[in-house]
C-alpha cells in the first residue's frame, strides 16, 4: 500500500484499546486507611495497583476492583488527575470501608517504578493485583515512523508493563497468590494500518503475557491480557475531534467510522472492559492463565 494514500479516519487517528500514558516523578500518596466493611467481598484484603488509573479504562478498572473489596492504588504521572480520581473514588470506597490512594511515577523509568511501588506497598501492603493499563497510541504511516516514535511506543506500552510486572511479581510469588492483567488491545491480536509501532508494542504485551503465564503457572499467580477494541474514553473523544478537524466529517460520521470495525456497530464502554479485568482478578478465575480476552463486540474471534 502506498504510504501517500489517504488513511481512513479510523486508521489515521486512533489505535484501539489505547489509554493515555501516565508517568514521571517521585512518590506521592493520598487516601484513607482500609476498614473492615469489605469483609465478605471477593477481593477483601487484596491490594490492587492500576497504572493509568486516573481516567478511562484505568479508572473504570479501579472502581470495579474497589466494589469487589480491594484496596486500590492509582498510579501514573498526572498528579492533578490522580488527586481528582482519588476524591471521586472515595465516594465508592468509604461506604464499603475500603481505601483508595495515588502514587505518582514514571512507568518508563525503572527506578521511578521501583520507588513508586515501594511507596504503594508501604501504604497498603503487598501488591496482590497488578493492572497494567497505561499506554499510548500515536498514529503515523510506517515510512514516517522515526526511531524516536518507535522507541516511545515500545517504552510506554511494552517496557512500562515489563518494569511494573518486575516490581510486583516477587511479592506475589512469595505469597503464593497474585493476579496480573495487562490491558493490551485488539491491536495486540491483529494488525492495523498507520499504527505499526503501537501494534508491535501491543503484540509484545500479548507475547509477554503468554510467556510469563507459563513461568508462574505453578506459583499461584495468573497472567492474562484483556484486549479492548475502540472504547469510549477521553482519547476516543479527542480522536473524534481530530477527525472532524482534519477530514471535514461530522462528529457522528467520525464516531461511526471508529465503531465500524465492531460487528455491534458501537464503541465499547470502559465499564465493559473493567468487568473483564475484574473477573480475571477474582479467586475463582484461577484457571484463566495466559489468555488474551478480546472485548470488542466480536471484531476479533
């Protein structure tokens, strides 16, 4: 295919399942202590850390885990967004006697991840559940994808997952129980034009998921991926605005093109992705290991 051919709106402006990257800085926490009101909930006593947890799919995952009794740490770079998310989620946590806190870190920097995870452990105890959600998609034809963009997509989407998993996994193995869920994308299962670096990174996440799942299969730890299609998030809304500005399509036309790949002809909702993530974190999902679950209305089978 010629690189000068005009991409479709869906190809050019968004890769599915992407969430804005969060990272950078020293540890910073907020929240309140865990109570006893979560007793009887399936994840009571568990500590879940969600990267990119301030918005979109990450925030939906955090809410779902709180509702199931977990103590939740929201990790990312945007301190202001994290503070707002913690304040919002306290309304969920407080009636349950649960707890939610924030940790500022740069997931592309190993030292920042190690320091941030240590702060989260000091606050809420061992990390039992890790949701690697933070990521980023930047579209570009392959011929215009320079080395810097290529490396950026690998750093945020794949290497960040690696750093976070390495920081959390030893505690899980020591405890004999853990859940790691990587929020990949349908771009980790199939190809999409004009996002080759993102697709390569997300395929790497799926490959990492499968390999690590085999390594820890006898350790009481499961590793799975959830692969959303185009999902209703701030990023999709920004993408729609870009499509309108750059192609002259209406907002409805732009949204329809993004949804066209889904056989249900709609965008996936963040809460639908979060439900799949939360289920994989439950004790009764222990036989789910090394799987890549597409949440895309049948786009990928």
